[in-house]
């Protein structure tokens, strides 16, 4: 057999398995049978394992070409038939075509670093946005409360305070939603980690990258930021929850906060860096700690607190 490169041809022998570069993916195989009758012409049948697993139709042609083969491992096989008798001798040749440069291990690592950098950048910008909005809201609330205090009539002060509380609650609800989106970076990092483990074979190169991802997945700052915004938006809930169920652990309270937002187990899973099945188990244990019956709906109960 022989392969044809872009600008030149090279002949390969059958003694060794060929390792071809990605651009060397145009190949031509020639073959013949040394035993034949001058009155009977041999016919040939071939297959290319890795691309065409089925045998081709019988043909008198003694060569075949393949163009633009994708990267992977292949084995070319050919056999002959003369006068209706199929030869038992099947000639075969194995070869590998390398991956393109943009799918090499080095570039896969580069893509992962790029994804991590983008995730960290988004995380940083969300934190900066939240802190700035928090400061603006607090400053605005203080100014409006000071203006309300100078009013002489109690009714005006009462109305102003009510408006401030409504505005403060609305703003913090927005901040809670923004913070929740920020925490969902864990889902992106988890997917990046899964793709990296599945596609990169060099584990030593992979370990420092996985360590960086795990460090970002296990950060507790995101939860503290979310809890602060959640307290501002729903201040009484956590107090009522702790009073009604003092036996709940910090992780139980965290799960209750997410259920308070009416999130599903699938949505909660990346926030806790566990599987959806593990979330279901945590919900079951939470029901037992709250002494809820089988007919009681956990989410409805939490929403009514």
C-alpha cells in the first residue's frame, strides 16, 4: 500500500504499523494476486476498519484511494476471488492518523485554562458589581431615612419608612438573584473538569489544573455572599427556621435557603457541588429532622415559614 500527501507521494511497507501526520490523510492502496489463470481475471474486495467496516463489492480494479480521512486508527484489508473461489489469504495493513494540532493535548490544556480564566473573571466582576450595588443601596437608604426623620408629621415619616423598606427589599431580592447566578459558576467549572478528565490522558499535566478547579469549587465565600443578600431579602426566614428547628446543621440551613427560592434538586446540585441524587437524600434527611409526615410537602412547608 502507499499513501499520498499534499505535495508528494511516499511508499509504505507492510512490515510496520504506520504513524501518519494529520495532513497525510490521502491514501492509495495497490494490490495483486500472484496466482491467476490467464483465462480468468481476479476480482478484489476490500474494507477499511475504522471507516468502512463492510466489505466492498467485487471489482477487477487492483487499487483504491481514500481521501481526507479523519484522525484515528485504521486497518485496510483486501482479498481476491478467481473463478468463484475466494482466497483464504487476506492481506491487511494497519496505520494511525494523528489528531490535528488544534486537538493536541497542549491545546486542550490551553482551552481549559481559558475556560477557567473566563469563569474566574465572571466571578470577580459579579462580586465587584454586588459590592458596588450594596454600597449604593445602603448609602441611598441612609440618605432617605435621614430625610424622613426631619419630617414633622408622623404620617409622612411612616409612609417614607414603608417606601424605604419596600425599595430595600426589592433591591436585595435583585441582589440575591445576581448572587445566585454568580454561585452557578460552580456548574461551569464542574463541566470543564469533567470534559478535561475525559479527554486529557496525561494525568501529571492534568493534576495542577484539577487542583485549581477544585479550589474554586470548594470556596465558601460565594455562600457567605449569598447568605448576606438572602438575609437582607428575607431576614425573618432564617430566624424562624432556627427557632422552629434548632437541631438543623449549617448545611441543612443552606439547603432550606435554596428550597426557599423554589429551586429543584437538579438546580441545587451544582451549588452544593454534589449530584442531584445526593440532594434528594439530603432532602429526605431534612424531612426527618423537621418531623414532617409523608403527606407534607417540604417546599410548601419551607415557603410558609
